[in-house]
């Protein structure tokens, strides 16, 4: 038995997905995006560590060349950024691990943890560099 055109239902219009631009950025959203960016940056930084290790295995002169690059103001800035990315990504991973246990998922708690991730990454980065300079005696 066929349905008449009047009784046939037309397909429902599907709702459109909202684009990110309609949302006001929250600290948890921002830290999630930064976590992904720092993860990508760590790939680049790890290549620098590999370059340094390979230089150490090739020759003393090549190692001195690579150390000279890393010791320049630009090299130190890149290494400082790598250190921050490493600390931020690590703390973001800990934050996600805590969430995986079902803890800290409330809106205000999650926001506080996200702010703590940001502050902690800055403090740890500065502490690592201060200790490093003190250990070098420079």
C-alpha cells in the first residue's frame, strides 16, 4: 500500500552544529587547545634533543657547533619554550589523569585546576632554569 504525498513524512531537518566562534573561550577550553599545541611542539623539541645527542656522538667540533647554537640567545629562547611546553604538557596530562578518575569535573574545580596547570608550568619552567644556571655557576 503506497502512501499519498500528503501523508508521507518529509525527512526532519537536522540541526546545524555550532561553530567554535559562537562559544566564549573558557580556561578549560583554552588549556585543552594549548595542551594539543604543546604536544606538537614537543615533537620539534625532541628533534633538537636528538640533534644534540647525535652531535655528541659525531665529533667534538660538531658538538661545540651545536652547543654554540643552543647557547645563543635564540637557542636559549627556543630551549626555554621547549621547557615550558614540556612542563605544561606534563601538567595537562596529570590534569586529564585526575579527570579520568572522575575527580575535579565540576565546572569551578575544573577551572581552578586549569589555572593551576598554567601557573604551575610557568613556576616549574622558571625553577628549572634558575636551578640550571645555579648549577652551571653562570
